[in-house]
C-alpha cells in the first residue's frame, strides 16, 4: 500500500468543562477532507493522546473512523510506545477500520539501531494493517542512519515513514536518494515539508493542516504533479505560517487559532502543556493573513 497526498493529524478539541468535544472533532474531520486531504490521523502527537483516557482515545478513533468510512478516506491511527510488547498489544487491538498504524521509533530507552530494527520487525509482523514508522529524532533521542532507515523500509508490512528529522541533512539526502519505490515517505516537519516533497516524499502528515488544509493539500499535490513553480511559491508562502504555529509546543498555538476562528469550542490543552500566549496567537493570525489562507477552512459547497 502506498500513501500519497495530505493526511491531517487532528487536534483533540475540548469543551469548557474539559471534556472531549466530539461534535467539533467530527466537524473538523469533515472540513479537512472537504479541503482536499487524503485522510486523517487519529491519536497523533497533535491530538495529545498521552493525556487522553482510554475511553477518550477510543471515542476519537470511533469518530475519525466513521468520518473516513463515510468519505472513503484513509485513516491512520497512532499506536505503540517505547515498549515492544505493549506496542504489539496496541496494534493487535487496533480498530479494524484503520488503514494503517503509525508507530514511533522507541524513545527514552535509546536502544541500538539493531534493536530498533528488531522492534519494528516484531511490530510489523503483529500488525493487522500496514505500518508507518514515525521517525522523529528530536523527541526520541535516536537519530537513525540512512542504512538503518533503508533496512526498516524492507521489512514486510512496513509501508513507509512519517519522516520528521528536524531539517534536511546528509542522512535525509542519502535516505531519499535510495528509498525503494514501494516505500511511502510522508513529510512530518511542517517547516521542511516543501523541501522533502521536492526530494521525492509522496505526501505529508502536517499539524498546520488543521489550520490551512486546502493550502497544504495544494502544496503536496503541486510537488506530486511536478508543478515546480507552484510548489516553490506555496512552500515559501507557508513557511512563515509553520514557524508561527510552532513558536510554542504543538498543538497549543494551532488550537488557539482554531478556537479564535470558531472551529473548536476552546483553545484548551491538558497539562503539562499550557495554553498559547496572546502574543503567539496574534503572530499566528497575522501569518495566516499574510499567507492568504484565511478561507481554507470553509467547507466546500
């Protein structure tokens, strides 16, 4: 299975009482698909899964799965941790409507690169759906070599990567120049999405697409179609927006913007995250205006 286009890692909206705002989540899911997204990501980092109860996590997946089934869209579900056996249990219990599972490189314990390969060999063998490996070294403290990434790409049932290396470095260049045709690479760094698409990424998973889904869908489509001028122009126009939305830990500024736009009921996040500062919200709203994406969230028709 290949993954192309834009996949939006949805925020988890909360009510004024601090509960899951289910209606707002469902509406947001429809909005981003209307704007051109190929699918949704449930329980990605942007959705604050670590602070959700098991019941809340199940409800988020249920809402996203229902929308994706109605819209014939892909559903990627975040699953797994730094423990191999716990990750296997999470994957084997995955909602059968999931299209793929997104599993992060083991964090904190810092296994060897050989250990990472065996971790994902075990997960891929147990997973009922294709596996996307989430490579994000600045969160995991593990920077994998190009050779190890390519070894992971050859594992049975590994469909590809959410690639979030924090920049375009020599490892990225080496990896992208040798990636197998059957492997999907989805850009995960909002600020570096355009350069990675230019290097051959097949799509993207971007938190900023909660705010400007049509613009980011157009960005991924432009590079996929080889529309170089359009891809460069959009990438340059969206770069200041991405920078503004990440001035504080994800997703606090994104949620503040969505609340200011009236798309979710509150900007609330759960501890240890704190709500966005007024200054970051103002800067993000100014960046949205400058990027001319203020109507991207309006539903089609």
